[in-house]
């Protein structure tokens, strides 16, 4: 095949991936399946990563380290909310994908409906916490009374608007399980595109809209994500989808499906909660070194997320392939899909690592010119990216366990890696041995690499192939 024909073929496949449709990926080329799933998932996560960077960029223009610190503190707490959303999303993806692989579209639709009920209950509880306990949460995280008095509104808005976070993740998980990653991508692009447009309007004010400062960032986020959820519900409820349809005669609660979803999602949620809680402890350690350290850490993490989230797109593609192929009784094809996805992810992450190692000053200089903040941010970015090659395989393997319905294995890995290793080592290096924030960054690299290697070893044993859901 000539170069031009190959290019035309690749472009045609790219267009197919972007346009999207619900598909059964239990036959045909594995590389083609990975491409069709990964392209929209990577672009979806890239937009989420871009939003995180742009959001921090606008807030940085307030030239207030306390404002950036508030964003960082709140994001650490919101990581718990994200954990619930991503865990439930992973459960929905696994169950919907398994039913699609079994060619049981009615069962896939029922699983989708039951997951929405669970999501609504979770959002109601978090909203109550946000209304009454936002100040206490910031205080618990180590924020000064000055920060609480000035910026607690940002935290309250973000917690009370959690329904947009939970449902955006959850419904996208349903779409991914059905093999329509492109629809999930478009929902997130709409949500975050709207967010980035509204950010400067609500932060700095424009026309009849007053300046809300850092609180404006949270208002813009909720409006943007809410718009994305409306778009999702339109496709889920009104527009006719190939595999997953919300029909009136299927709206009753089916407790056996609810319980099955809870069991699958509990492990996935547990993993994310364990990891998120550990990040809160890490942030609490960083907070003892002052606002400049917190600001540098926040900027560094936003840039790290910019690389990690697209890689999670590849990992999510592997989860869908595992779920559908196990449902079709093709475990060997499921395993091969994981190794191929891991290889492609490794190439991507290695490239990002090289860019970060040699371009840190330029990248972080976009956010701040404070020398101390730049120092902390540079340390964070350059040290943490050293483990990217390990992360690339680790995240694919972890999501593949979840896609198979085996959420127990990665949960145990998370407990050991984060709580028995990362947090104690971070404290010892940062406080006892006097490395400061650098000690936290080294602990992140060591723990994530350890979990990746352990996960690969367990994955190779193949017990995940025997899970029934």
C-alpha cells in the first residue's frame, strides 16, 4: 500500500473514531478496536486536562497565592467526589460492556438506569455536606482562617454542584461500555469548552456579570458541566441509541442489578477513594511548608494531570475491550488487548516524560513568575514524571481488572501502595529527613511504580478471566 493510501486509510479510521457509534469489539483487528476506542477517549481526557490547566491559568491571573492554595485544597477534597463518580462509572462500564458482549442490549439498558439511581443518591448526600460543612472541610485541610473567610464560597460551590461531576462521569461510563466513546468525548468537550469560555467572564466580570474572583471559576465549572450532562441525557433518553435505550417500562428499581452495580463499583470507588485520600494527606504535608509550596504543587499537579488524563483514555479503552470480550467468552483476546493498549500507552507517556524533563521552566512559567512557586512546581513536575513509563502499564492493567469486574485486586494494591507505603514514606522523607516537598514527590514516584509492577505480575496470573458479573 502506498504512503498516500495508508494516510487516507488512517484518516478515514480517525474520522470513524471521532464520529462514533455503539460497537461490539469482540471481533476483527485488536489494534483497530484500540484505535477506535482510544482516539475519542484520549481526546476526551485531553480536554479534561486542558480545562484543568486553563482553569488554573485564569485563577493565577488573580495574583493571589491564597486563591491558588484554595483551589488546590478544594481539588484535593473534590478528588473524593471524583472517586465516587469514576468508581460508579467504572462499574457501569463493566456491566454494560459485559451485557453488550453477551448481546443482551436490554440488560445493558437496565444496568444504565439502575446506575443513574445510585448516582442521584450519592449527589444528594454530598450536596448536604457542601452546604453545611465547607468551612470545616477547609479548616481540616489546614487552610488559615483568612483563606476560609475569603474563599470558602469556591469550595461550597464545587461541593454543592457535585451532581454535574458525578453524572458527567457516570453517563460517559455508560456510553463507553456500549462502545460509543465518541459520544462520551463530545459530552466532555461541550462541558469543558463551555467552562473555559465562562471562566474569564465570571472570574473577572464582563458586561452585566460582576467579578466573582476565584468563586467565579466554580460557577463557570458547574454551568459548563451541567450543559454537558443535559447533552448526555438528550442522547440517553430522547435520541435513539443502538444498544442502550432508556425506556419507560424499564424505569422501576431492580435491586439485584443495583446490588451487582454496588459490588462492582465499591471496589473501583474504593481504589479511587484510597488514592484520593492519600493525596489529601500529601497535600496536608505540603501545606506545612506554606502557600508558595501549595501553589507550586497545585500548578505541578495540573500539568501532570494534563499528561495523565489522556493516558487514562487509553486505559479506559482497555477496560471496554476486556468487558466486551469476556462477555463474548474470548479471554485470550481480552488479554491481548490489554498488552497492546499498554504498549501504545507506554510510547505516549515516555514522550511526555522527555518533554517535561526538558521544558519544565517554560511550562510552569505560563502560570507564574514567582521564583519560589516556580521552584516547588519544577521539583514536582520533574520528579513525578520519572515514573511515567511504569504508570503507563500500571493504569492500563488496573482499569483492565475493573473492566473484568475484578475490583478487589486493584483495591488491595491501592491500600498497600498508598496507605502502607506512599503516605509513611512521604512523611519520613519530607519531615523526618528534611527533604521538604521533594520528599513527597519521591514518595509518589516510588509508590506508583511499585503498584504498577505488582499489578502486572498479578495480571499475568490470569485469575481475572474467571470473574462472572
